[in-house]
């Protein structure tokens, strides 16, 4: 076992754990968005940033940083709270997140994080990009206006379903999640229609067609349930 | 020509009235301007059909249910399904709750201070709080009656305002037995309040003879849905037009084919469009909608207490149409009684608890029209979608829009009657507002983009010469 401290609490961790795993095992909450159990950590959203005191206060993503003997981790501080709020503000400013009529209103990880972290204003100018909804799939739709580019759908599709339908296209704020080589989702030749991407998506960006406002409830834990039940080689 | 500008308060949204005086100091022209646009028809494009009830409900916090239900009905048309019968009844029940809530707000909270305390009374006390001081029971009754309407809505949609409950194909959740019992237990009190208010109005009516004569008292057409049997209808049915003699001008019109008989004119001085009856052209095709129109159009209401009240209502006009817009207030009170009688019927119906409330289907039609009677009048939602159910075009015709021509004529009539000299007296100001308020207009919902509108401001001198002119190009 490895010994470290998180918020001045002594914590025991297995050698292959990340700081996030160790914190959760010790009952210490660190906010996450792009992280999903059963999917490879990518450290994309930076909401799980923690400070390492004995690395000169360096900021690292808890989801992607392995534990080390003697680490002195700060998971909750004014500085971290301010950084996390800023990250959320940037996410909200980047696309058109309008909770009032969103299918995921009330069941949205982004919305819950904004509440939890006290993000009551967006101080950056909104970009208001014009992004088209793709509802061409028989069962599902994708609304890039609500996408935070966490990539959970991309990883669920490749790592769990093995279909490799979803991928990132473009760069920076112009990045979009696209099916295959950019054709409408309904015309994808690789999509199996399994819906794992929809369940993995933290917002209303991926949704089941026919769901009305606030009606889309996701089961992101489904991904871990599926992988854990798989026979191991 | 000189202009007097009057800001309008205690209506939903913002408005502006301009009165243009001629050389002799007489009113030359009076206009009711709606000074803001909202753009719903534009920004709904690109959204999915299933989100539309949630989006359009946000048009207004007073009658979100109207847009919710109308949008769901347009969705039914695009799915090409008929919602299961219990869903139909539940939607009707919620709409009736909306009638009670919205009409109670209009009468007790917004209008009764004028009616009970008088148009010339101290403006500081002429509001619902002043009313609570002098007529505490009336004010309390109003609050309780409105709360009952809201409870019907929240029992079904979990929220009093903006419930996301109706969806294309039906509704999302059935009515719980406990909620049904709670509503049934509170119904007698609501009915008592509604009948007291109706009696109060009928007793005091003769005090308001001047206002009845001048608040939009003119012959016109009236439009509403009526049931298959000609009875009062609030949720579906066919469109009927009657004239001031209460003669049927057009009947059995398919509401989904409204563009064949309703035109929409646009004026540069208001964001609110001007619908008109096409046969008579613009602006002669003026018609009124809402409570007054529904009572003028229907053969009967279909429930005993409301039909008795309708008989008294019609007796004041010798069986012809009641043509004073002042009596929108009266019609609203009769409709509260009618709504509560129907609520009783639905609460007594065992099928109202059925869990069979939603038909599932995909996109089967590319165009759908939803029409029903909102508290303020006939509401149209017209959607064009692509094969995936994404909106390509939206047209909304809302109740306040239908009444736009009538509200303008009402403002002119009041200005002619009450304007003295070149000063806007407190009494005139209030009567202008009161005249508008009789329609219970909802400007927040009724304005939407009519394309890009240039703004033109012209200042005219006493001889009509242009002193200054500013144009902001589209």
C-alpha cells in the first residue's frame, strides 16, 4: 500500500490507483466531468485539478495522476474552487447551454457541477456558435450546442462497444464530435445503435429521440456495469 | 400635429400608446404600439419537435400551459397520432386549471382595483394591495382562486409555472389518486369564490355604464373554436366566426387550414402583427378572440351554472353579440365557473387516473398545426419539420395578436371620449390602460419577429411639417 495525504487526511492507496481513486476510497469528493469509471482517464476537462504541496503547489488532474508515496494533496481550496468555477464558466460560454428546455434539465452533470461549485454567473462573453442538431439516427440525436467535448462518448464507443464510430473533428473551440468521417449519424456504417454513448454523455448533447424537456435520464454507471460483467481473459 | 405618449403598466410586457392631435386639438389618430420583439419563430428553427413544448412554454410565465398544450398538439399532428383518451382528458384538465389561474389573475389582481376602487381613485392605493386594505375578503378570494388553478397545473406537471408535462403523443405522467382527491376537496371553495365574483360584477355593472360604452364598444366579428355540437370549447373543435348580430359568418372551418381565412398584416409602428379575417380584407376584417368571443360564438356552454350566467350575459344584448370589450371581464368570470364545472366532471371520471397517457410514434407528417383556446383566445402553433423531426419553420399566431386591431380601435375610442385639452389626466391614462387590460393582453408572447424592421422616428410640427426624421435601416 502507498501512504499519502489528501486535504491533511492520511490516505492508503493501492499502487495502481490514481489520486482520484484514492480520494474516493477515503470519502473525499473531487468534482469530475470527463472521467467515467470503466473508461480510460484522459484529463480533458481539468475539473478534478488538485494541488500537490510537495511539488511546489503544482496543479495536476486527479483522474490521470498515479498516487506516489508521501504525496501531500490539496483537493479543496479557494484557489481550486476559483479555477474550477472558471473552467465551468468557459464551458458554458463556449456553446449554447440552455437548461430551461434541455432534455437533460435536472439530470445533467454539467448543471449539477455548476450548482455544486457555486457558478452563478458566466463572466466571459458567450460565443453563441451556430451548431446544427443531427437527429438523423432512428433512435438518438446529437446536439453539439450542449457538448462539452469530454470525449466520454468517443471512449465508450471505442473502448466498450468497439465500434469506433465517434471521433473528434476540428481543433480547439471548433472541435466537434462526428460519426465516422463526418456523415450524418443515421448514415454511419459503423454505429451499432447500442446507445452506450448516450448513456455516457454527461449533458443533453446525446439524447434518445422522443424525449421531451427534462425527460432524458442517463445511466453513466451502465458502462462500468457492462465491463465488470465481462468474462476476463 | 402633436403627439402624447403614454407608457402602459399592469399588463404583461411593454406597450406604448401614441395619440396624434389634429389642428383643433382633436384626436387625429391613436395607436397602441408593441415595442419589443422576441424572435421565438426564428430561434426555434433547428430544434427538435420534442423540445418545442418546453421551448414555447417559456414564452410566458402567465400562460405557459397554453403554449405547452398547443405545441404538443402540433406535435401530435406531425407524429400523426391521436393521444390516448385519458391523455386527452388530462390535457383538458390542465387547460381548465390554466383558465382558472389566468382569469383569476386578470380579474382579481390586475383589474379589480380599477373596477372596485374606481378609475379616478388615488393611483397609489389603486392596486391589489390597496384592495386588500379596503376589501380584504375579495383580495384573499382572488389569491385562493388563482392558487386553485395553479394547483390543478402543479398536480399534473409538478410545477405551477413552466411544467414540462405535455409531449407530442400525449402527456408524460398520469394524475395520482391523492392529487385528484385533494383537488376535489378544494373545488367547492373555488366554486364559491367564482360565483361570488360573478355576482359582484353583475351587481356593480351599472356603475360602469360609461366604461362599458367606451372601452372598445363597437360592432365586429368574433372568432373562437366551438365544439362539434356548437358548444363552448377550449381545447379542440372547429373555428367559427360570428358578427355583431351573433349571426354565423363562417362555421366548421378546419383550424389547421387557418391561412385560408386568416391573414397577417404587418405595420411598421408595432412589433405585433395584425391578423384579420381574409374575406373582409385589412383592416376591415377586424375580429376579436378570447373570453368575450368564445361566449359570443358558442351556442351554449354545456354546464348548468355557466349556461345560466350565459343567459344573463346575452340578455344585456338582446341575444346579439355583446360588443363592449369591457365585458371581457364578465366573460372571464363566467368562464371560470364553466371551467370549474368541467373540472368537477373530470375529477368524477374514473378514467382520469388511467396510466395510459402517451402514444409513441416517429415523424409521419412534415407539417403540423396545433390549435386550441388559450385563456386569452385562439392560439395557433404551425410547425414545418424535416424527416428527422428538426424544425425548419415556425409560425405562431397568439391570442393577443388576434386582438391587435381591436385594441387599437379601443384606444382610439377611449382617447376620443376622455381626452380633454392637451394633458394626459390620471383618469385618461388609467382608462387607456384599463381598455387595453380588458383584453388581458400578453405582450410577452404576442410579439415575434416579422423580419427585420427599420425604425423610423418622425417629429411633426403643428402644420404637419417634418421637424426631424431619423431612420435606422434594416
